[in-house]
């Protein structure tokens, strides 16, 4: 009973924070466009729109949550500075947000992180440290929090961060009131949780579908287990969707408001990247193409009714990886 009450209170606090986040970041990040895709719509037999967060500041939706969290720091916390862990997009977002707020920032990134993303973090004025794999990078960030007195900003399991991501959902609702289905890429689940809360938290809303890569299916495993699960290994081309665990808040939000979480293969993600570039003329990274992969693969159950929105969550693709993907034969000819 107590656990249920705590969960309900956590979700209610999240709902209260989303409009506050919208007010705090308004005019400081882009209101990204909602672009129709007639070709994709004809393929899935429903009108489809693409929420182009790949055109957001720093190249992904992550800047929304990062800026909101940094803007809520106390003066004492601002002096201490922030630390976090990320393969790239949250790192870039927090580096930019901290710079905009004149707050020192340290980002721990896995040693395998894209050099393009590492360079961007440093260009925004933050300290970037490369350390081990994604598990070891998490531990290093927490060590720095303790040793240097930094404020840890969780990349996806932090209410202020998730509330910032929820502003994506608010914009979708305002720009396409008749939306029936929203398809969301899933890594740690912050974007899914925030979007679902914004669209369904105060009553009925559209169908919410999360899409995870098969090689990093932490939320899918967590939903089956009924608790947040930490994976022993992740292996996916979508580095932006590869944290080793789902957030507790994301799991609670998914259980409350998400209708389905489906899995896609790396090949389906690559196919979706090529499709988006050739047909919609938009460049996404693998993580950003996962929602469209869910549509193209047919893995979403049931018919897609009414307008559909697929969120293109990011566009920070490594140039070498992009060349490799574009050089592969297109199965659609």
C-alpha cells in the first residue's frame, strides 16, 4: 500500500512539473516542427507526422530536460557544479545547458563514445572524461559526485529531467490535437515517461508506443519483471538508446500510461535511417530512427488509426557510421 502511494505521488509530482518546465525553457530551446510524411503514411495506412527533435539545440531532445534541471539548481549547487554520464546526447545537452547557466559541468562518457560527441561536449565548455564501458562510466560519475561534491544529474531517472522531456508531448498535443498514436524511441525511458505523462496524465489521450532496440531492451525486461532491471550487456547500433537499465520513474510511467513497448533490430533501425534521409530529407542518428523503425517493421500490434506521430529523438550520428549505413544495400530498392 505504501509503495503504491509513493508511486502515485511521484507520478503526480511529475505531472505538476511538466508545465513548469515548459515555462522555464520556453524561448531557450527550439519548438521543433511536426512534419508530415505522405510516403510513410501510405505504407502504414495512416497519416504520419515526424516530430523533428533531431533539429533541436545540441541535436536531440535531451537539451529540454538538461536545461530544466540546471535552471532549478540552488546557488550553492551552481557553485559546486554538475556531473553526469552519457554516451553522447545527454552529455552534449548538459554541457550546453550548464554553459548557458554558467555552471561548471563534468561529463563521464564510455571510452567507446563517438569522437564527434566528445568533441561537442568539450566545445560547449564542459570537462569530458572517457572511462570504461557504460557500467564503469556510471560508477565513475557517482565517484566524482562523492569525491568532488558535484551535483549528479541523472540522464533519465530524474523528475526535473523527465519533466523537461515532457515538453515534447505538450508541443505534439498543441500542434496536432487529433493525434491518435505517438511512437517514442526508448533508452532509459525519460522521453517516453515525459511524453506519456504530458499526453495522458490528466485523462484520456493518444495511444503511446515505445520502441527499443533488441540489444538494449531494458524497459521491456523491466515491464516483464515488474521492477527496474539492469542488463548485464548491451549491444546495439543505437548508442543513444543503450543505457544498461531503465529508470524507475520511466517504469512507473510506462506501467501507468504506455500502451505497448516493441523491440526492433539494428537492421530495422538502419533501414529506417536510410528511409528518413531519402524520403523525408532529415538526418537522424540510429536512436532517432527507432520510432520509424517500429512503424516500418510492422511490429506495433493492431491497426494504426488516426494521425500518428513518430518522434525523431536525435540527429547526432557519427560520420563514419553514417557512411557505413548509407553504403549498405537498401532493402526497399
